[in-house]
């Protein structure tokens, strides 16, 4: 079971969180004309890398904040966690 | 039976407490502190089971977790508990155990015929033998195999024992309380670290309990007792015996099972049988020790052949002799320790040492004690069927290939020692890739992936001095990383006998003309010939060889067999062991009972049950409950002998005719607040929200980004920047997460907050033509007329001194209101409504009547919004704004969602007006069409229309609008029904919606 550092609460066990998928996906702006292909990419297509992955976790049984977690998908090593709106270099 | 093999005044069992127990129907006695194994051996019993494949007699091989043979079935508190290791289970008064895998009895087992048919049971025989004809598989082969195989029977009764889970955090978890575990725990604890020390056995000390050593001028036993006593007295240390750390998971999470009541006759009240510990440790020290390796020779599975270390432990810990004429067969110095122990207890052993001319302290001591020793000697084969009676021994040539001077000597047990295998299981589970150490012919942990270190003999250190020094250092070093106390304790001096190198020899060749079975895996009956065959047949990867031959599988996971198997494969392949590699170790290290894994989360405890504040009233009024998500809701209120069907019809009719009240507390409620709340709702819902006035409610539909309907409900504008959103019971949690996602990640610039208020409000839906009259009496100070409180209106009101909120919304399609009060007043409100409603013929109604009412009105619910429908399919397209953008809008213009014959919701009525249509039925054109019959759609919900007194269903079918008026068929292959039906509008009752506005 992973041990995830929530930037709001501290280190907590994985069972307090819900997984939220790729954190690098950006929703197209409202009222913007976009092609089927672009929309399709946003709704359905996700990369599933082996190695570093920036992903969303929702601290659902804690502070209810969505956070971003940089995790290695093969070793589960967590490098860093970020608040939802924190800028990631 | 008397304990003929019990020694006087030796061992650690409590001689003052005699305990009797039953094995295979016969009564035996032992002492408190005995295991089943030690007590049976004391009574001279060595036949305890039959082997898996050949049903050969099975005795005891080890003394702990490594035991491959003595698997028994325990009867306790009238329940069966299979897969009990006799070497671990302690006896208690009244304990009942029996042998498994034998019929009719362990002494006379019909399955033993397999032993004589063994040429028909080679490796992979399941794959080869039971292939044809295919129809034989489930009728003949499978039942036969199932009867013949397995280690005992699981109980099918509800397990009444209690199992608990515990979560614990510590600086340092130490697995194993042998010399390295004790030393490192002591060093770390003295340095201020929070330590958990876990020991699998009842007694602490590990090898110190049986070895003849001296630490700090004390015997090993005295030293370990002193250390444990001190550790127990420290507030920063948790010491647990009978506790197996069996799994090493991610981020230093380890799981340990503590056997609390397994050794007690009856579970004490409030005391669990077992407790599962989830331990998050900053650092882990694995001090799990090592397991002695067997030597491979003919019939080496005969009862009476056992590990030499086990024989020693039976003597020193339990005061029990495993035999009175022992033969000791060793390739290293360890066998001599056992020989000396025998001699000290008045039994003269014969030692066969495979080495040519070894010399060390302990060999000299054995000689001085007059122990007879033969060098360059081996056991060729054990003789005897149910117990060792003698052994063929021989001189072995220097190249270990040829046997000479074969002779038969009498003996009643053969104690084998093929050197030691470190228990690297936990390290391996943590991700540590092991390396082969040629000095000890075994794998040891290499580079840590997680925060773990392996110490002591688990790390291949076999001298006590090395072990103690390393453990004290590691305990300090690891703890100091955390505490930085720099408090180092001094390391005691160690006195032990120097030993010499072991012989790299492990398998005795067969003498000419003999074909003895030489077993590698004792639990699964895998012999040398099986591995040879697998390799001849082309299996190369050790993982494949394992699965083909079953080497190292089953409940002991090859603790005694793995390395010998690897040696054999590498010998045949002319490789070295590291090239062959070893199979993956996976948790659990030892079997864990399912009960412990499940813990308290069984039955109703598997998830929390939520009840509304009016629950007690429902119970008192004969409500029959149904699970609705995590909630319990009244399904119907039973009157007399009513069935569900009769009761729900009565309740629904009463709503249509008079007035009914339904508990709607379970609906999800979310407070949406902030200056941008209107804008946010406008983006979340498909319809327009910017112009909703204060004091008005609106029905809304929200989509996922893929265009599928996520949820629906009404949201009311309480004040300028405050909205009260309702969701369906089932989707409440998902909707909240969904809203939080958009507010926190997508549109953080919106100034809006959301919070769940589901539990804060109790709700009652009052529905029916009499509802307004009832409301007028309930709220005499509030204008609830059609003008004062129009459809979709909202008002705050006073309910006999309590503040209430009235929403004029309707799910039943009748004139209806939902009244909310703070949860604490829920029951007060409910009783008031019932009391005031009496004169209006009020009746409570449950979810079944609620469903009936909404189905015949054509209102959609979860069965239509099932994660596959877009607004069009549920006839909600009128609520989809063309002007503004919202979540999921772009998906609605995708080609599949705009097809002209897209599915749409319709009503379905059976032509005979009497046959109910099963939910899930397919709608087809021609019931006799060739299968698979092309499906137009499916029936999503069915009810008995109380308005028209005939069955009515909703269905979602292709091009539904055009189908209205057509005569089709509803087919349910599951119920074997084909019903001619007519397609009608989904709005079966009051299609103009006059009633809700009345």
C-alpha cells in the first residue's frame, strides 16, 4: 500500500485516496471550436508510461483536495507531490 | 498411551500442566507448551498423514514453519480448520485434530495404490492423462481429482470467531527474535527508536534456544530472556510472539498475523482469534533466520527422516526424543550438535559425514564423547514403510559418484543436515534482487529497494559472533538515522565453537540396479526423476519447471525443497545455480487464514450501514428494508399478510388517490456557495442556470465529458449566492468528487465552495392530491397555495417551532412537496406529518411504490441513466442548451450520438394486459428469428401501473419514437418468456404534467 504525502495533511496511506489518472491532461477551454480528434484525445486517450508519471489523487477520506503526485509506475517510488494549482516546473 | 519418548527434566514445556488431546479419534497427552508434533512424537507417533500424489506415509520433517508433511485438520468450537501445521499448533485441553489426504484411515489408505502405480504419475501427469475425451473432464476426471487431492476440507459454516485488524507505525520493525533480532532490537530501543519485534514462535530466542553458546558470560537462553524482559519493560518497544510477518508490500508496509487465540481451548470473550497488523515502518530489519536443507537420498520421505536441527529442537525445547536409535547424516558441522544432544540424553547416535577428513572443535567434542562417526559415508536409502526401521549406508568415493561397502544398519530415525538456506522471502518480496553466495551455496539479499536490511543467518552469517556484532551495529545505525540520539550500547563478548566448511554435496547417487524415489519436494511428491523428465521434455526456465512439476508450490512454498531443486536443474543443465535463478517469492510467507484477512468487515460490517433519522419509526411500522447504496430504505410497509406486490400497489394507489409520505433523507445533498455559483452550475448542468430566481428550484442533468448522463436532480436557489443541490442516492459521492475536480483543477478561478449536506437534512416527500391540504394544516402560518408556492417553488416555513424548508418538486408525478428539517428533528417532522395526515388518509410508502409511481410517469432513474445513455436516449434532450457550453457538450455532436436511429426511451405494455415483463428483457421484432435474435433494445424498468391496473415497463430501444404504436415482442431467455407487447409513450400517466402543477 502506497504512502502518499498530501501537501495539505501530511503522509497518509493509499486507502484514504482515490486515483484520478493523468494529471497533465488539460481540458479544452469552454466555447472553443475544436476538432473531433482533439476532443477524442482529451476524453479518451491517455499515455501509460513505465516510469515517471504525474497523476492525480483525490484525498477523498481526508481533506478532499485533489493533489498531483509524481510517481514511478514500475517501482511505485513517489518523487514529489503538489497541490492542485501548484506550478510544476 | 504413555509418553515413552519424553525425556526427564529437559526442555521448556510446563511439566506441571498435563494436557490431553485427540488425534484421529484417539486420546493422547502432552504438556502445556507442546505442539501437536512434539506431543505426538513424545507418544511415539510418527505417522500423521499421506502424501499428496502417491499417498505415501508422512511423518514430521521439521519443527516450525518449514514443515512440509504434518498438515492436519483441526476441529475447534465445532468448526473445521484445515491446513494446520502440527509443528506450529500448540496443544490445548480438548484439542481435536485428524489426518488429511487419506481414506479410510491414515494407517490403511486406499489411495496408497498410487504409490505402486507411480510410473503412471510422472511430472505433468494431469496435463497428459486427463486430456481425452473432453466430455470426461467434468463428469469423471475432475470429481475424481477433487476427491483425491487437497489438504483437508474448509468449513462451510459461518466462522463465529473474531478477527481484528490493527494499524501501527514504528521507526523499526524487526522480523524474528533470534540472536540478530534481539541484538538489533536492543541496540535500537536503547537508542530511543520505536521498535516492534515480531516472533513467529511462542518462545523468543530463535537459535539461541537450542545452541550451546555463551554471550556476555551467560548461556544463550539466559541472555535472550534477559534482553526480552528488558525490551518488554520499555515503553518504546512492542514485543509480539506467535506473530508472523508474512508480507512485505510497497512503501515499507508490512503485514503480520498475530495468533492470539489459536492455542487456547476457547476464544475468550472480546479476545480475537487472530489479529492482522498493518505496520508502516520507517526501517525494517529482517532477521528471519535460516532453514536447514535436506539431503536427498532414496526414500528420504519415510516417516522418521527429519531435519537434524528439528531433532535437536524437539530434545532441547520440548524434551522429546525423535528416536532411540538415531542415525545422523550430515555434510556440515550442524549434525554434530544434534548428535551431542542425543548423547547427553543417553542415546548413542551414529554420524555419517559426507566429508572426507573434516576437523573442527565440535567434531573433536563429539569424538571425545565417544560418538561413533563415519567419514565419506552416506545414507543410500531409508528402509521401512510407515517408519524408518533401518538404512542402507555406503562409503562414497572422493568424486561423490560411486558407492561402495553398502550395508544395512538398524535405526529408528535419520536426522539430515545439508547445511542452511537463509530465509530471504521478506527481502525478496520487498523488491530486493538476491545474489548467490557460493560460500554457503544459497541466495542472500543483495541491494535494498526499500528501507530494509537483512541481518544474521538470513543474510548468510552463520557464526554467532559475526551475527551479534552485525546486529548491534545495524540496530544502532538504523535507529540513529531516525532518532539521532547517538546512544550506543556495548556489544557483549561471544563464545562459540568454531566450525569448518560444509561439503558441497546434496544428492546421493543411486546404487546400481536400484530405482529408489529420491524426493526433493516433500509436500508435492516431486522426486529427482520428475525434474529430470521435465528437463528432458524441454522445460528450461525454473519458473516453468516449477509449474510443470509443482516443485516448491503448495502451502510450504518449497521452504525445504527450493534449493535442492535448483541444484539439480543446474547440475543437469551444466550451469551454476545463479544462472538458473530462483522462482519469485510472493506473500504470504506462511498461510494466513482468510478470516484474518477479512477481519471484522464481514456481513453487515463489510461497509457502513446508514440509516435515516426516521429508521426506528419505519421499523416499528413493519417496514421491510432494502439496501440502497450504503443506506437502508423501507421497501414497503407490510400490513397483515401482504406480499411485496400487494403492499407496493396499495401504497402507490394511495398516493394517486389521497396522499403518501416517503422518506427521502438518502438523497444526496450538496451546498453550492459563492459569487460564481450560478456560473459554475451553468457549466455543470446541460440546461441554463444563470437566470434562476431566488426561491426557485430547477431540474438539471449533468454529463460526464464523454457525453453520458452522470446524474440528475433538482437544485434550488436559496439566496443570491447559495444553492441547494440534490443528487441521486447512488451518485452522491461521485457527484461531489466531480464538482471538486472542476473547482480545484479545471476552473480554480471560480469562487465557489461545495460541501456535502446529505447527513444534515432529513427529508420527507409528501405526494398526492391531498398533499396541499395536508401542508396547509402542517404549516398554518405559511402560504402554500398554488400561487403562494407554485410548482418548482421553495419556501422556508415554521413546523411547530422548528425551521423547515419546503420544495415543491415531484418524482411521483403527483402534486408533491419535499420537506426538509435538520436531521435531529427528522423523526419529529415525520411523526407530525403522519399525525396531521391521518384525516387525509396518509400512508407511508416505500421504494417499491416510489418506483411504480415514477415508472408509469416515465421519469428516468438509475435503471435508465445506467452509464450508457446520453440525454437524447432518456428523452432529456429538451434540457440540453444549444447556446452555452457545459461539461460533455462537445461529445454530444459525435457521430454515434447523432445517428437518426439512436435509442430512445419508450413505454411497453403487454398485449394481454396481465403478463409482467421481466426487467432486462430484449425487445425484438420477430420472436422466431434465427439466433442471435437482432435486438432493438432492452426493458429497463417494470411495474404494475396502479393508474390503469395493468403491467407497464420502460424500455430503451432503437429509433424509439418511430416505434410507438408498433406491436413487438419482449423476450427473456433467462425466464424463458416471450411476451407480445405494444410500444407506447414513456409518459403513460398524465403526459401533459397537469397534476404536478395543480
